[in-house]
C-alpha cells in the first residue's frame, strides 16, 4: 500500500465521517416539532416549549456552520500538507526529537484552540446568553481558558514524553507500558479529580446541615450506601443549567450537587436523582465502565503499535522521514471508524445502565419524584423532547426523557 492510497483512505474517512454526522444532525433537526408530542403531557408550557424549539434550531445552524468550517480546515490540512508544515516549523524552533514532539503538539493544540475561540465566545455570550443560561463573566471565561491551557501543558507534556520514551525503549511493546500509564492516570483522576482539579475552577463546600442533608443521609443508610462527603459546587458561576454527580471510589466517594440543582428541585426530587446515581454505584456501573474503557484503550494502543513504524503513515501526510508524532495523527484518523463502532457500543451499554439505575430508584419508591425531577430539568435545560431515533441510537448516552418517564411509570405501576 502506497502513501498516496493511505492519504486517499484518510481523506475518505474524514469526508464520510463529516457527511454521516451531518445526516444525523439534519435528521434530528427535521424531527424537531413546534408542538409538544401528546405523550409529553405538557411538560413545557407553550412559551417555554417555543423557546426550546428556537434554542434547538439555533444550535443546529450554529453547529452546522462551525462543523463545516472545521471540515474545510481538516481537508485543507491534509490536501496541502499542513501537518508537514507544522512539523517543519517545530523543527525550525527546536532540534531535540522530544522537544519537536512537544512543540508540534503544542502548536497544533493552541492553533486549533484559538481558531475555535470565536465559536466558544459566540456560543457562551450570544446563544446561551439569549436563552438565559449564561452566567459566565468575561473574566471567568478568560481565566478558565488560561487554566485549561496550563493544565494541558502540565499534564499533557509529561504524558507525551513518557509515551515517547516507552516507544524508544521498547519498540512495539510500548503499548503495554503506555496502557499501564493510562490506567494509572485514569484511576488517579477518578480518585482525586474533585480534590485537585475542580478547586481550580469552582468553589466546593460541604452541604449544610438541614432537611436536604438529613434526607440524603437517611436514604444512603436505607440503601446501605456508605457516604461521608456531600458537597455543593457553584455551578451558577457559569450557567443556570443544573447537574449532580458522583466521583471517586471506595473511601474517596463523594456526592457533588450543583447549587442550581438545589435551587430548582425539591428535597424529594434531589434524593430521587441521587438514588439514581447510587443505583449506578450499586449495580457496579462505574467499575464495568472503567473496565470497558481500559479494554478499548488497550485495543487502540495495540493496533497503534502495529502501525507506528510504518513510514507510509508519515509520507501520506507529507513528511518524508518516519516521525512519531505524525504517525499518531495519521493513525488517529484511520482509527476513527473503529472508534465510532466502539463509541456506539458504549452508548448502547450506557442507555441500558440508565434504565437499571432508574429501576433502582423506583424500587425505593422514588419513581414519581424522579419523573418530576426529569420534567423540571428538561424544562430548565430546554432539552429536546423529539430527537430522531437514529440520532439517539448513535449519540445518546441516556434514553430520551420521554422514554425514561414511560419506563418509570411502568415501574411505579408494577410496584403498586
């Protein structure tokens, strides 16, 4: 197989991927309805529903514009050997092979991030602002960006150098050591993300004593769920959208509630949401998800090890001599179809797990409260009630809100 054929395959993957995603987005857009479906039971009032309809339409058109420009940029980088240009630029700046890799990925990262900056600004300060979601100030936006860049350098640079060192020392076996490194990093962040990363962006404080904390503790005891830490995060600093999540493993488990969630939902509704999350924990979804993620990472790294020494990969992108960083770029594109299939499998499993967690909450008598919470969150987040089934199949990690409500009603009826 020649480098020209590999380039044609890479171009084909990029083009087909873009076309496929645009078809999915278009189907989802055309499935939008200006009136609520009968099964929605008037989750929205008329004014709110029209607001949701307009929000979805604007986001589709904005995403189409942004995605099309990104597609043109990607194709241009391939056809006009943009990656080779960045590689030569990096080699003009530094000569050491390790530094070339860091400078190359640094230039790529910052260039694409800066190019996407106007879109992020428009999305945050125009679209989200127009529909009442944005709470981010210009100062917070700038600081978030600078902190993200700093984290990318502090974390990304050592990881890149470690992977390259494994490759130089062990050749094709580098994938084993890289896999172990990625597993270690994943576990580290799962355990310490809330302690180390979140405080850089948000304030967290323990949930104050009161009715809500007592209700959560009571349910945790009833469910046999060991819980020490319940924190409130200032999500309203950036958006009015609500959320809650679990993080950590073992003794590091903690519940994190957005302050917006506390403001939007009743005590029983919040406990119902947390019962769902505890259901994930009880059903071992966190562990099975981790194992699946590790398995997929291992597959990717093993396949990468088979291709990394192939000079045709770098030549396809316009670089005559084999280069570690250029091979990774080429492989990343070639691996896209496999990644899409694995991602599809992930969403199928995830939706199944969501039903299981809903069932767990329903078994403790929280079906109606969870339904009520889902309805409120749907309205507050202007969520789409009528996504296209094909779009849902490929992209939704959760069942649609109407599917979840129908399922919860069946569980509630079965318990009576």
